[in-house]
C-alpha cells in the first residue's frame, strides 16, 4: 500500500516537472515549433492509448485513428450543433470514444493477434468513410471546422500576447499532464498488474481469478478514451474530417509507440516527439543535398518505416528500453 | 435482369482477384504464422515494375512475367531479411508471450508496407498511372449482342482458375507441396521427418508473393496505380481469408468469390461508399458468429 | 554406437538433464525407464536436436552430433518418434508415411517406394486405411503410423518415446514385438523410453534408470528387471 502511495507521489512530481518543462518551451519556441510541439503532445496522448493497450495488455489495434475520429466528430457536432464550449465538447468527445471503445472492446475481446489487427484496420478505414456517406451530418470530404478559439483574457493579461500556436500548446498541456498522471498511476496499480498478467499468460491469469474478457474490454475502453481525447485536440487545430484521421495516422501512432518503447510512458513521449519532429530534422538535413521533390516527400516516411522494422527486429523494447539498459550498464 | 447478370459477372471476376489476394495471405499465415499486411504493398511495387517496363515499350507479357518473378523474389526477401531473424529472436522478453509473438510480426509487416509505399513514391513519384489490359475490356460482343461481361473478365477468371489448378496440384500432388503442408501443420514432426522448415517458410512467402503480384496485375486496370491503391484489396483479401477460415486454402478462395459478389452487389444496388461498411459488417459477423470461418479447423485457429 | 557424455539440458533454470552419460550399442535395444519428469523425453529430444544441450556431448558412430539441426540428424540415420503418437492428423496415412522419406526422394526414388511398401507389410492395417486422414485412426494405429513415419527413412538408430502411452496391452505387445523383430533381423539400434518398465525390460538388452535428470542405474535388462528394491525405490512398484 505504502509502495503504491510512494509511486503516486513520484508520478505526481514527474508530471509537474513535465508540465513546467513544456511551459518553459511554450515561451521559448517559435510559432511553427509551438504548433509541432502541440501536435506531439496530442499524439503523446494517442500513443499512451497504445502503451496501455498493446504494451500493457498485449492487444494490438491499428484503428486508434478511427477512435480519434470518433472523438473529433463528437466534439465538432457538439460545438457546431449544440453551441457548447470546447471544454464541454472535449468531455463529451471522451465519453463518445469510451462508448465506441466499449462496442469495439466487446468484439475485440474475442480476438487476438492478427485477427484483432485486421479487424481494427478495417475499422480504421470504415469509420472515416462514414463521414463521406452521411455528408449532411459530418461534412463529407471537407469535414467540419472547429478550433481552440482565442486564448482567454486572463491568460493574455498574465503572459502578454498569446499566439494561436502557443494557445494550442497551452490548452493541450493540462490534458497531456492528466493523461500522463493517469497512465502512470494505473500501470503501477493492481489493475495494471492484472493487465500485464493477461498479456504474459492468459491461462494462468484466468486461473488467478482475472476475468479475461472483462479485463480486455476494460483496457479497450480506457485506451479508447485516450484516443478520443487525442482526437478531439487534434481536430481542434482547425478541421475534423476524414482527411484529418487517415489510416496513416493510426500507423503513425503505432510507429511512435514502438520506436519510443511500447511498454514505457517515457517511450511514448520520446516516440511522439520523434514522429512529429523527425520529418523536420530530415528536411533540414536534406536541404543541403537539394533532393528531388519525390525524395523530399517520401524519404521521411521511408526512414520511419525502416526505424520501425529495425526496432522490432533488433530492439523490440524501443528507445526507452535501450536507455534503461544503458543506465544499468553505467 | 441485365444489371443483375452484369453484377454477377463483374462480381465473379472481382472475386477471382480477391481469392488470389486471400490465398496469398493464407499461404503465409499457414506456412509462417504471420498475417502479412505488407502483401498488397508488395503487389503494388511489382505492378509498378510492370508498368515501367510497359512504359518503355516492352510487351505486356514480358512485364507480366517479370512482375510475377519479382513478386516471388520480394516475398522471399521479406522473409529472409525481416521475418526469419524475428522468429529466431525467442530470447527477447518482448516475444515470450503468445500475445506479443503474434503482434510483433504484424508491426514488422506494417513497417515493410511503409517502406514499399514510400519507396514507390521515391522511384515513381507517386504519380497515378493507368495500367493496361492484355485483352479488350469493353463488353464482349457475341452474335451482335453485347454480353454482360468483358473479354478481360474472362481473362481474369481463366488466369485465376489456372493458378488455382496449379496450386492445388502443387500442394496435393508433389513432395514439395506435402513438405510445405507438413511444416505448416506440425513443424516439429516435419523437422523430425527431415523437412527443412525454414526453407518451406521462405517458399510460402515466395509463392504468396507471386500470387499477390498476380492479383495486383489483374486488379490494377480497374483502379489506377498509386502507392496506396491496393490497400483496399488487402482488407478485402483479409476479410475473404477470415470468411474462409484463415487456415484453409479452399476456404480463402470461396471467401474471395463471396466477397467479390457482395461488393459487386453493393456497388450496383447500393452505393460504392458503403463498401467499407459492408466489409466491416461481414468481418465482424463472421468473427462473432462463426470465428473458425467456413472451412477453418477449430483446433488450429489461434485467436 | 550412440555415446552420451555428461549431458546437461535446461528448460529455463530447471535442469531436466543433469549430467547424463550412457551408451546404446548397435543392433541392441536399450531402454530408458524412470518416473514422470525423470528427463526421459528430454533425453530423446536433445539427441534429435529439438532441444539444445547446455553442455556435454552426444556422438553417433564416433562423430559428435551436438549443434546439428534436427533435419541434419535425420539424414545421419537417427529417427525420432516423439511422445503422443506424433502424426499429422490432417494428412492422410499415405502422406504421413511419404513425409518421412521426402528427403531421400530425389536421391533414391525406387528405394523410397520399397520402404513405403515394407511399412504396409509391417503394419497391414495401415495399408487398408492409407487414404484415410491420420486423425481418424485409433490410438494404436496412430502409433504404428508414427513409427512407420520414422522407419521409412531407413534409420540405423530409432529413438522411441513411450510407444505404450494410452494403448491397450495387446496393441502394446504387438508394437513392441514388431520393434524387437526389426532390431533382431535388421541390426537396427533402438533407444526405447518407457514408463511401463516391465514391457520395456522384457524385450530390451540393456536398461537405464533415470531419476530427476540423472542416471541412477545402468544394468543388463534382465538384471534390472529382477532387482525388486531398485524398482520399489524409483518406480514405486
């Protein structure tokens, strides 16, 4: 019990440090990188949904992008049709994603491995296509316009003028911190241990009294809530539509999770920063070689795919695992 | 009636292609325990190779053969460079639970898909291209009447039929085919019988590569060629394979034709926008109601 | 001659074999008996390279075979019939038998055909059922098939793991007798693992008693059979 409590305190301290660090960055960075960092934080929440699902409980989902879309569309409809504030809409979006996750989880609890991967892949393709199908509601290919709005007056009076990108980052930050705190606490709890037991040995954990399908559904629901939260923040940058949540978004989350370390919260952070900033870094390096347009367009994707394969073959624990090992050797 | 017949014919010819895609998936699943999400990426890549050859004024048939051969080579390469090292990495604690052992290769195959798609983007600038047919693809005219099918439909169905006959003979009538079935069904007994199961795995990947490449060549004329055009075929092929039972070659072929007809009817009587939903409904229905599929065996299913 | 020296095999941190040494002479039946979990199956699995030993040596006709793959070991004339009537139930009886000779197909097609015929002479019931799926056979028939699958490769050393498991005494008698005849007539070397000590010792030339991964007795079969105290101590009867 006291062990759990000391973990809790440690998690709280880490979360506060994380918040302070991002806050400092929010003052230092230029608008472009502020926007990129905001995206990285949004994806961080999405990647955490994979750390919970795949890393902790061993289920795979290629459809997290679709759950992000559920969150985004739910919020957009609430804002545009009911005139709710973005904060209420965010809560509704998370609830909608939790419900979608419940439905999905009930189906997914009976599946594993490649079956689950294939089914969630189909879902990732099918859900955004609903937007085109019911164009009058979801705005078709164009999508629906929502945004973070203007920074509140008290913030501007506190910090001087707050740019839109800065406001995006600052509005995302509390959610990222909450997600971080929630994830680290649940992974260190009894619940988190029962998930890992499930991942490592289904039969043994069912003998130990863990209800397998109930646990799987529960993980799916929690993970979907995270994805929904990431999705609404991602959509609040301007547009909610099928092109905002393509299949490649789901794959990007998975790539981030694997590169950083699929079982690690630190890994999730490293991974999301990597997938967002790596293309920029590659771009800035390539400028010196003046590559053709097609190379410039596709090289980042090729490099991240290559890193993905190298990671699973050579170091399945990802960067976080590597860091951990290095620390032990030192 | 006219419309109904034409839906049947185009569904059959589409279904033949889906059957090939599903067959390719099942071959690798049975032979190597991996669902290869890169499969249609491989097919896309080899179709680009064919398209480039045709663009340089080589004959369709030469391009066709070269694409099939490169499909086989690509399949073998994927196995030797990624999947085999992965399957040998038993010591890692990330691979010690069954859940992760089946998940990690899926992630690897997505990485391969990413490389193939971005590679196609770099080599071929991701330009959308048409792709020719070897025979006419307008409604066939027999005795002055336009038939509800085209010469290309017949070509597709014929090619797939021949492929299925050859595949069946290979598996049922040759020692190599027996060795492949044995290693897929029971690797331990196969090894004790002196069968080199590693080579059999690579062979599964090779044959699957050829089959997928063929599916790509046959399906591309009706879509356009771009790095991601064949993603749809992957999920249709996957669904067809699950409908058939994922470990049954015959089941996957039946599943392919069933999906072909279904999609054709959705196309004609409903709207093409509903295709994804229809696929999702079929997939979920099969997985929830009859998870072993039409012909899959319960004991082998590793859900 | 099969010679095993100080063989250690581990599953994780558990030592299944803890320094086993033994010899199986050519043309003789050597039986390894012992209680459940004594390491009998692990011994055979290590010889046929399904498991890799931690240390120690295995040599066949004077050459070490440690580190070779199972596929290679079959080619050296060592055939293993694993525990549990190991056949492939989704393949036909005929396919199960041909499977065992596939690797010789290219080099000696005629002899492979002959070997297959010999299996049907050895176990005529298999010929009657040759087009049936192996999964539809009775337990005894499956064991006969598993043995045929191994013998069709014309091995000079046969590793036989608990052929009596779950079978009626009459069938066990028949199978053991067939192995015995084969050994006496063709000079086949047999390493027979059994929990059923009486049956095994009645045909074997030599007995080895394994307990908790170690050899506790290594005696001529007749002598071991007569040693009541030994059996009481390690086998419980």
